[in-house]
C-alpha cells in the first residue's frame, strides 16, 4: 500500500472523528456555535480530501478551485462558531 494513501486514510479518519466528536457535543448541549463548528470541520475535511478525489476526472484547475472554496467555507464557519461562542 502506498504511503500517501495510508496518510490520506488517517487524515480522513481523524477529520471525521473530529466531526463526530463535535456533533456529539452539539447533540448533548444544543449549543448553536458547536453546530457551526461541526459543519465547518466537515467542510474542511471534505474540501481537503474527498472533493479532490471525487472530481479527479475534471479540469485540475477547476478541481483545485472547488477544493479551496469548500475549505475556505469551512474555515469561515469555524471562525463564526468561535466568534459566537
């Protein structure tokens, strides 16, 4: 198995575990900034890993732009969550 694939799998699993933990915290507290944090982390994880792999057949420039848009949206959601908390 390729080392890059192993690192990618660990990256996705760690990111999704973080999303799971924050979602569980939101469910327990019903605190809206925690929901925004969960959504932000989710966007960062999928933007950094999954989006690029799903659209690998398209124009590479468009794929990179889409990845950056999704990741940036995730960071904005995290910022909003921190400001609201």
